[in-house]
């Protein structure tokens, strides 16, 4: 059992250690022996961390970090608002098609992203949404709202409806009940879903690669493609990967 845990841990940790050690080596040293994982920590800090300084400044990763942060935070906000309202509607309100809607929430996940990217690319080009943050946010929201709504729906079902009914008897409106009763009771679930949505937007590559062409609005994942070039030392690529991970 201990051996199995050790091997599993090694398989998980090794790629990150290789990535970190490679990011701290100059190109010549890396080409001489790519399998050597040792790092000379006695060299000057300017040389040791040259890959990181060049990636952040010369390749513009500081801007990419800001772009990814803005896109990810906006995606969380755009996702949570309709997800909270939609989850509340399908759990508390009675309307025609309610049960069907509840079952079809995750229908979008039946279609792989690679199937959707080509028609979306064509439509967004015609609408002028390609190579814009607005288009990217629209796609990310469409990707994350269904799973956020479905998860919140399951959580809202565990909340006692009696509290909400009592609040409405005391004079609260339906919207007031959501703000003062439902959301405070659901803070753990909302925080977890917000983190999950943030991670999806932060790490997403396919749509960012297909839709963004202007370096000024590149996200981190899209900016990494600039480092995947034979003319760019592997040190910079690994440093960029470490930055994204951190």
C-alpha cells in the first residue's frame, strides 16, 4: 500500500518538479542533458530567474495575467447571477416544463467543445465578436452556467422551504428572500462553484486559441502558445507553465 501511494505521488509530483527545474536552467545546460534535474542554486539570482523575468516582461505575461484575472472574475460573476436565479426558479417555482428544464440543464455537455468551436468561430466572425473579450466571456458563460445551475439546484433542494415561506409572510418579496435567506444559507456551495468556474475560465485554452488574435487581450493559456516555438528556449516555456500553475 505504501509503495502504491509513493508511486502515485511520484507520478503526480514529477512533472511539476521537471517543469520547475527546467525553468531555472539556461538553454545550453538544458540541451546538454535534458534528463538532468539538478539545478545550480549558487548562480546569481538574475541568471537563476532569468526565464521568469523574460517571460513576465519581454513576453508580456504580466498583461496576460491581468487579462486572465479579469476574464475569470467576470466569468464567475456572469455565471453565478443567472445560475442562482435559475436554480431557485426550478426548485421553488411552479411553471410548465419545470421538470423537463431540470433534466435538460446539462444537455450542452453532450457536445464536445471541439465540435462547437468551428460553428461558433464562423458565427462570432460574422457578428464581430471574435478577437474580443465579450465573445470569450459569452462562450465561457455558456460553458459554465449549466453546471453551476445544476449544482446549485441540488443544493437548494436541501434548504428548508419553510424559512422562505415564513420570510414572505413577514413581508419579504421573492427577490428579498433570495438575497436575505437563500444566498446566505448557500454561501459554501456558491463559493465552491465560483472557484470551480474561475478555474475553468483560467485554464481554458481551446476557445481562447481559436478566438483571440490580438496579443493585447491574450489570456495566459493563449499566451503560452507564443513560447512553444523552436526559437524560444525551453526555459521560457517551462517558466510560463510554472507561472500559470502558481
